[in-house]
C-alpha cells in the first residue's frame, strides 16, 4: 500500500532511501541500548569501567553512547515522518536497522573490546568463545541487512520501470 | 578518618533558621510565576496549567540542591553532591525551560517593557551566548574544570566560590537547554542538524567526564564515593537526556511537516 504511493510522489527516491537512514539510526541505537541494559545492567557481564581502558576507548565509548541515545529516538521520529508521508517501507527500514546494528556490534566487538580494551564481554577464562559468537552474529546481521536493502531496491526499480512503460 | 574528610567537615552547616531563609527565594519565585500567570490571564488566553507544574517542580528541584538533606550531605559526600548537581544543572533547567518563563514575562509586563526585553534578547551578546557550541562549552566545559582541577576542593572552603559554582551550574545548564530546544521565543535560531551535532558532542563530553571520574576522583573524594557518583552522573544524565532529545525531535517533527506545495501539483 505504502509502496504504491511512492511512485506518485515527487520525492519518492529521497523518502524511499530515508527508510534506510531511519533504520540505521534506530538499529545502531537499539543494539547499543540492548548492550547497555542486558550486558551491563541485567547480566553484569560488562564492567562500567575496567582499569585496562585507554583514553581513546573512553572517548569513543562516550561519543558512541551519546550518538546511539540520540539515534534511537531520532530514528523513531523519522519513522513517524515517513508514515505521515505514506513512504514507510518496513522491509527497507529493517534492512537498514540490521546493517547498522551489525556494524556497531562488529565495531564494539573488535575495536572497543579488543583494541581499545574498554571492557571484555565477560570476565571468564574462555572469553574468545564469547568474542567469536559476538562477532559472527554481527557479520550475519550485516549480510542480512545488505541483502534486504538490495532486494527492496530491485523491487523499486521494477515498479519504476513498469510505470514508465 | 582521612585528612580530606576533616577539611570538608570544616564547612559550617546551616541551622534550621538559615535553611528557611535559603528556601525563601525559591518560594518567592514560585509565587511570582503563579501571580504572573493569573494576572496576565485577564488579557490573554489562559496560561496552561501544566506549565505551572513544570515551573514549580523545576524551582523545587533547584532548591533541592541548595537546601535540605541532599545539600547538607553534599559537603562531605560526593554521591550526594552529584545528585544535587543533577537536580540543579540538568533537571531544573529542563523543567524550567518547558515552563516557558520568558513567554510569561513578555505577556505579563507592559508592551513598552516587553519591547525593551525583546531588544535585549536580540542583542549580540545573546546571539553568541545562545549558540549551542558556546552554551555547551560553558556547560560541559565548566564541569570538566570543576572536577578535574582543584576547584572542587576550593569550592568547599570558600562560601563565595560555592555560591558562584552553583549559580554557574544552573545558568549554564539552562542556557544549554534553551540553546537546544525552543520553548520560548528564540530570536537567533539554529538549524536542527547543527543543534543535533552539537547536542551529541556535548552529551558525549558529559558521558566521557563521568566515566573519567570513576577512575580519577576529584581531589579529596574517596574512590568508593567517586564510583557511585560517576554512575549517578552517567545514568542520571542519560535519563534526563531522553526527555531533552525527545522534545528536540518532536520540534523537528512539527517543523518538518509536509506542506502542500504549489510548484508541484499533487498526483493522488
């Protein structure tokens, strides 16, 4: 229903792609939020600050946290904007969410945990198992998000060409 | 008991009478607002009831940092100090900004005086001060200065410094809030994107400082208190930021509403 309206809209491509941006903001924010509530607050696996943290890690963590906080709320308001314009395409939005959520998780798992050493996933002997699971999930999310976005692009192009004929 | 503790105990606790005296200006502010609202209702639309509540809670949370149990414990307990600062520098400014005090003043005073006030608000000074970057530097930069230099220790020894720091924390917090969300008439408006970028950087600076304090307490603060205080600053700040960001985004949502364009005919 929403995608039918897209073709008649003058700015259809802008709003069609804005689904990705909105999804990316929300996805990044949501993954960061789950990280904070589940791993910091509920399970207490992550530490608020462990003494191995480097100052770059502190800065990166602070900025990412602030950005994700803003992005979650901003992304949701963007959905509201897309919906009132009848240009919300859930599949494309979800693709953006997975892509950015996965990318953030991968960044968190490789750069923030391993290189900047902000904190580890869990303070146990075989932490490498946790690291692998963490990062493989991240890669799966990135691939799935990319595929979804690609598929909605193809659908859009088909519809666009069909209309012009 | 450590040497630091003794120094902090040097501060004189206000007696009950002094407590009442300290509370007076806050009660006066509440009275003034209610009076202005009721008084101006004679010539204008009825001033919304929710704004009275926002003002009252805003003034009371600022008072909570200056008078009462939190303020009394703040002299020797960093955790209490941080709770007070959260009330004074973040919650009170937000609630007061939502209560739109400038709008209320403008409609209460005479046209001649409100023109004068508007001229002041339009001045070069306020243009610079209301810039999100300047407001953020005053707000978050001031906190870095307070907690990473000897200022925190000095504040507990000098009454003048104590009052000045608290005044700065509130005013900078208010300036920061109104530079991001526009509840009152704002002559020098900035774009949403610019404000959003500065807001994220400022919130980041706040978060970085609170985690930094976890491992590097200000001079004279025991590490146990610093750890809890730092978490109060971090998570308490986050909680208030949700409200600030939501209002900010809602204002964008209202401003970005689709308008029927005359250049491009709507095909539906």
